[in-house]
C-alpha cells in the first residue's frame, strides 16, 4: 500500500479577524512519489493550504501530517524542500549560485564544521541537474528568471527533502521558460523519485507537470488527473473569476493542452502565439485561453 | 600640520592613540554588521535603536544622580561602563520590541500597526522619555549639589571620540570580539534568513532566533558607536560602510572586506580632518563616508551602467 507523503483531514482554517474560512473541510492525500498540483483562483486558499502543509499556519479543526509527522517535525527534520515565489528572495544579495545552494545543505551543521566532501559532491550534482553547472560562480542576482527558478529548486533539493513544495513556480517566467520548467520538474522527479506538490493559479503549470490535480476554491472541488480537468470542473472552480467559461466547447479532456487564465484588460502573455493556435479571448471580465502544446524554445533563459 | 603635534611625547600620542583605536574598533564592529543591515533594510531600525538610546541615557542620568547623592561606590557617570550597560539594556529592549512589531507584521496574527510606524513610535517615545529624564536628572543634581552628574547634550548627539579613554578602547574591543564570535557562530542561519526570510521557516531555519540575534547585536553596536558619532549619526556607521561595499562588489567576502576598509578609512580620515580643522569628529567621519559612497556610486556608474541601481538591492520583480 503506498505511503502518504501528505495527509490533510477535514482541515478548516480561518484567519484572525475574518468571518469566512479561507479553507473549509479540506481532505487531501498526496501519495509518496506522485506529483500533485493544487489549482485554484486567487484567494481560493491555495497558499493557506501550503502554509498548513509547511506548518507555518495551524488549522483550527482537522489534521495535517507530512510523512506521518506534524508539519513542524517534518520541517525540522529537513523532509520538506520549499520553492517560494521567486519574487520573495533578495536577489541583490552578494552570494554566488553555489553559495546559495550550499547554504541550504550546510546551515544545520555546527558552525565549526564545514560541509563534508560527499555532501559537496551532491550539491555539485544538483547544480548540474538543474542545468546551472556553467553558472555556479555567478552572483545569484545576475541570473535570469528561469535560471533563478532552477537555482531555487536546487536549493530546495540540497537539504535532501522527501517532499518538494513549489508555490506559484511559473510566475514571471515566459512561455518557453515554463516549458523548460516542466521538463526540469519531470527530470528531477524521475531521477530523485521525490514527491512534488505544486500550488498555482496557472492551469498550464499544473496540467503539464502533475500526475493528479486538486482543484481548490475554499473547499476541495475535485481531486483528479489532468485528464479530468474539464471545462465544467474549471467553470465550477473559477466561477467567480472566469465569466462565460461555460460557453466553451465541451472538450472531454484538456490533458496535454496549454491552458491559461488571465484578467481581461491585462496583456496576454501568449498573445504573440494567438494566431498559431486559435487563441481566443472571452468577452467577459476574465478570459480563459486554451491552446495546443508548442515545442519549447531554447532561448527561454535570456535575461 | 596639527597632527604632528601629537608625536612630541608619549602622553600626547596617547591622546591620539586612544580615539584612533576606539574609532577603528567601532568601525570594524559596525562594518561587520553593516552589510546585513543594508541587505535586510534595517537602516530605519538602526535609526530607531540609536535614538531610543536617549531613554537609556535618561535612566542612567537619574541613576547617576541618585547614586552620587547617596554616596554609593558604583559610578554611573557619563561615559562609565555602568552607563554603557544601562543604555545597552534599554536599546536591546527597544530593538527587540521593534523586531516583535516586524515579526507580527510578517506573520498572520493580525497586526495593529505597520513596522515603520512601530519603529517611529519607539523612537519618539524613547527620545521624549530620555529628554524628560535628563532634564529631571539635571534638576535633581542641582538640588542635591551633584554637579558632575550633569549631561552634555552635544556629546550625546554628536559623540566625543577625542575624549575616548583606554576604558572605551577595552569596551569597544570586548564588544567587537563578542560580535565577531556571535556572527561566526550564527553565520549560516543569519545568511539564510537575510537572503530569503519568506522561505527560511519552511527550511526549518529559526527565523525568530536570527532576528533576535541580529537586533541584539545591532543595539550593542549602536550604543558603542554612539561614543564616536553620537546618537544622531550612529546609524551612519551601520549603513554607509555596507552601502559603499555593495556598490563595489557582488561577492560576499569582498563586500565584507570592503565594508570594513571603508569604515576604517572613514574613521581615520574623519579623525585627521577633525584634528586639522578643529571640527567635531563624528560629523567629519560621517561626511567622509558619504563622500566615499558618492565615489562608489560614481565608479559603479562608470564601470557598469546596469549596476548603478538604487543604493539598496532591489527585490526580484515577477
């Protein structure tokens, strides 16, 4: 029987001073070794669920366990590797890529001990795994968005976690960079066999790189494979954000397709490809764009 | 050249040596913390801590008069170790209070005030308290005939490094050794927390400990630097060396070394300028550091237009 990496049982969380719960009666299981995407609109409770799993917040009712331990214990034992939204790191910091990644592997050591040679080799292997071998000595602030994302993934893996948690991993990365990110995640998953939990409001980020998708908007709306992500499910999930979604063609499956939601009036990041893929805007306040997959570009890391 | 007059005898040389040594020790102390202060955007916290020293000085002033009038053997006079410890204790309490406000702001417990508002409140409350207590202490001293306990506002505001004694040198040395040891012991935790405070808790990094350690060191360094630059300008010693160094390099080891070099240059040059021009030493040191910063900005602009960004490192834009 597969082991549960993360088990959330009937979790409810309400922020102090607010009446409505951010999460209500959410139950979710992430099996060890799988890649689960948590998809939902802004304000749907994705980040709150993530913070419960990380042990930063504690639910008022229900339980959360990570590998059978409390999230705090799992965190203290280094079982969780975390990649925050890249905008939250101090990229002006005068540290090299290697120093940033090594820091995650060495910070638990006593101050008088340096990182053992085997661990240094493992860190170097991670740097190569994420494709930053040539950039290891470069200051972290000199990396492009995609390169920084990879460096932060290597940093998360440097503490030898069993669970890799990514918060909105594709924010601020162009389409080609996102395709490369999906490839990297697949490579990391196949080589390390690590459990992956992705939280995103970007359908593309979760559809491309996950075995299963949980749709969350305060409550858990579905817990399915990417093939189960039908327009009906998405319409229910994004009903507050995406008007007119129900008018979409009733495609039976969106697996393997690039899907992206963005607010009307904002520039669409895929606009330059619209003519290639039948890219169509909905006339309502928020539009949903669906396009066929396209080959990854190699220039995605250009600063 | 007035500087040469100090070399006529050992006694006269000591008048130069003690301020120089105390100044250099404080420069290294502040420079070691300055890089973290600038990167962590704690300049305003430094300002708040240094100004909250007024409260500690006020308490020390009253205690000094009471001790002198009661004939207690313990001296809490201006510049004494006892006064230093009282002010340090008060500043640490203020710094931790500011850190707690910051922690609540970044947490989810529902903050009632913004961080900068909280720091501003600590700053003005401590200054007001200090002002009233010093006034009360001076009145008390006059009524009890303890005139030597009266405080000079000018030295509190701008410092008086030229009157530094060997005791000041020893105190500065002890604080420097303590600070370097603590920084070395917590270096990895502090670096991780400073680089990415948001992710640090998820990695199990003790962020509360890191914040407490840095704020405590900051409070101690600020009080020590007040001897050189005074309350008003102590923050400059904690900000300018790091800001200068970060303009010149993006390698941590180099930035750290440049921060210490620029702080020492500021102290030596400022002391020399003040001797030659009979000006106050604190403002001379700070103005020289400002000139060094302007030169660093100029060099950054000339060598790399892209590097001529704001003084503080910017966060990544999504």
